[in-house]
C-alpha cells in the first residue's frame, strides 16, 4: 500500500469533488428549461386609455398575466407568477425587465430568465392593439 502525503491527499480529494460537482450539475443546474410556465388559454382585452397602461412604463396584472407598457410605448405580456416559488412579478420600466420581489429573479420582456433563482422562463403572450383596446391572448 502506498502512503501519500497530506498535500497529495487534499489534491486528490479536491479534484474528485470538483469532478463530482461538474457531473451532478451537468444535468440539473441549467438556469432555464425549454418549457415556460404560465396560464393557458389566455384571452382578454384591456382598455389602455385609462389606468396603469395609459402611461409608458405602467403595468397591471389580470388573469395571472402581467401586461406592461414599455417606456417606448409597446405592450408586452407574460405570466405574472415567478417560476421560482410563485412570487408575483412587477415591471421595472427603467430596466425594462420583470422582477420578482421575493428572491430577485429577473426576466426580460419575452419572459426569458435573466437573473436570480428562477428555473424556467415565463410564458409570453401575444398583444394586439386596436384603438384603445389591447387584446392579450395565447
Ligand atoms: S419566488 Fe421569485 S425569485 Fe423566488
């Protein structure tokens, strides 16, 4: 039996632990998955001439969907429920992102995770503006 020094032992165990961590992480540590989550069969209309959506940077939540009017005046809609632990998202107009107040997850206006612990993207919804009527739908 070969005797190894303390330094050699630590080096070998350290390399082994790193290999195990990488192997374990390869299958489960990805930040996002390919299937976003959120309400299905979304179909509602919002009057954007009054209320939060009358102003650029405003947002509201309806039927589990957060609808925001960006600072450039376009409308975006994604699931309002954070994919981490179910926090209700807000819209940060200065950064043009959706944010979770619970643990800080962030999503872009397409619902893609851009930071924090959220494991999956948000479901994004279509929007069509006709006059002052904004149609939000799956
Ligand atoms: S519930 Fe949203 S980051 Fe944890």
